[in-house]
């Protein structure tokens, strides 16, 4: 019988979708012309709207105000700002009764979300209202399995977190007025800071200012104290709850305000994590650049989980969790791609900035290799040359269109220049053979050794007491062109 009821419910929602879409469009159009961007209250129509362009808003999917069509969220990725939730959907899943008073008395303007926990920790929820005058509440349910939405509707499952605090209009009004008075002082402080920065000497690396996250209006956080907020309370945040990897949770977010506005929501799991600033730098252009970036997290129940997927990543903080390994892939036209595999333990040993140099693929770009070791007076590679050359191997493997020259170097006193020239060439050939052995087409690689004049200059530098000595460059890779160039 339960299966039959679920089937009927799904059919009703699907067949009613077209009509609901038309109604939603009609209501959305009406709101746009009669609602101001600051208060959400009805006002006079104006020829120029002050609202944000509609293409900046995420349109809430059809029927997302019902549990069966909950919107999936990704951890640590904001969803929104959204259009305003409109109505309670086709089913009132959440209705309080005497046995369950600590839930919504009914749904007003709701949207349902769901997510799967990627690792153990404490659940955090950040909700930013587009209008501070809206009265958003939320409940969090743990998925109990089959017929979950039916169990919610019949109050057979209770929420694991409740935030239904009302808004304090008087306090908000006072805060707004106080904030307006402080605008001038804040502006003066900002100008003074900017002026001070300009006076400081320019460093080798340009500064990178991280845009701060907008402050949440309501939510659930690790350092909050209230375990639950009910209708007669005026708090904003409740304390996190412990969650485990693989569990699924639902959030029902309800705006009690008529003709209200949208919101932005983000879910996270609080854990002792490493959150460095990840940046990509063009050394030749002396500037940070945006890249097409993908970072995958490995080791969870989902296999590989993308924690960053951005075609225009401009730099920011990324959360890496202990016990996981990661794969980073960054690309940009005109530059070598970056491919890195690492684990969280590697990160803990580094600074709070992960800086990647973006090397250009243009003709003439060169890469000096300093740590290679050869047998004395021979061309045989020794030591950890595999790990040293692998980074360059990946660079050229990901760019089969790029051809390059391997140039070898030796330490020379100029006693036998001809022999040193041959040895430097043989060492270049030895490096070329390593690249060929590891999958690089031989046609892409040319070799060269030191010239007689270079041998003489190297010998003179070694004999010079004033800052002379042998160069520590053992080989150099020089881009010779692309394709048939």
C-alpha cells in the first residue's frame, strides 16, 4: 500500500510541473516590478530597478519545495544567491502537532536540500539572506532510508537540528542606523590603509587579497552555544552536530516572510583541516593568473570527490582534510599544465601558501635543472634523477605539441675543452634517452652540449677568486617551438 501511495504522489508532482512552472514565472515577474531590493516590501514601480540582474540569481528548480525533489548540495560550495522560495509545494511535509511542537507550525515558503557527508566531523551550515528583514528558519533531518519523505510528513522522524528563532525587527533597525553612521569612518580607515600600502616598497611578488566571505545571517556552527532555537527566541546560530562519512541529511529552509527574497546556503564539515591559499603565478609577466583548475579528493566512499572545479579560478583558500590524498590539475592556454598528486601529510609540512609557477610554452622558455648527478667524468645518471626529471616529464607529456632542446653542462677547468664539449653533449643525450624511455617522442627532442667559448667562460669563472666557481646547472631544457615550428 505504501508503494502505491508513493507512486501516486510522484505522478501528481510530475504531471503538475508544467502548470507550476507557468505559475512560478507569473509570480516571479510580478515580484520583480513591485519589490525593492533592500526591504522586500511593496513599493512604487520605477523605470530602473535596483535589483541585481536576474542572470546572477540561481533559479530554484521546479518542485524543490517538496522533499522528494530536494536540491543536492556539494560540501564547501555555496549555492546561490537564489530566487525567493515561493510556497510550500504540493505537500505540507512539516506540520507541528502536540506531540511534535518543535518544528514548523506549517511550511510557508520552503526549499529542500540534501547532501552526503564526505568525512567524519561536525556539521556546519551557513545561510546568507538577501534581505535581513526576511525570517528564515531551518530544520535538519537525517535520512532514515525507505519512505523518508512519508516519515517526515507523518512526524515519524524528528529533526536532528532546529533553528526557528524569530527576527528582532527593533534590534535590526537600530543596527542598520548605527551601521550607516559608521560608514564615513570605515571609508576613511580604508583610504588610510590603501595609502599606507602604496607607500611600502614593492616586493618581488604582487600582493594577493583574499575576498572575505559574506557573514551568515543564520546557521549552525562549531563554536555556537545554543543547541536549539525555538520560535520565542531571537538567536541566529545553533551548535554543530557530529556527523559521519556516508550519512545523508536533508535541510528544509522556510521563509516565513511574505514576498521575501532569496538566500545563499553552504554546508561544511568542521574538522582540523589545512586551508592554504592556492595561487598560480606567471613569473615572466610578474602576475597571478587565473586557471582552469580541478582538485580531486581521494579516499572517501564516493571515490574521487571534486573539491574545486573552476574554469576561471583566481586564487583562494582550499580545504584539505587529514587522511585523504589529492590530485591537482591546472591548465591555461600558453602555459604548461600542472599535474600534482599529494596527501594531507605532505601539506602539513608546508607554509600556508601553495604557490605554483605557470611556465610559458613559448619558444625560448627555458628550465634549468640543478640537482642532477652523473658518474664522475661520465654521462651515466645516478642518484634520485627519476624524481627530479618526473616533473618535467609530466609537463611535456601533457603538451605533445611542444618540442624542446636538452642542453648538457659540465664542470671544466678548460684543460681539455674538446673532451668536455663531448661529455656535455653525451650527458644531454643521456637525459634525452630517459625522456624517450618514459614515453616522450624522440622527434620532439634535440640535444646540444657546451660550446668551446662556454667552456672557456666556465673555466675562467671557476678560477676567479671574486665570486667565481662552478655553476650548479647540470642541464637545461629549452622550448624550440610547437609542432612543425
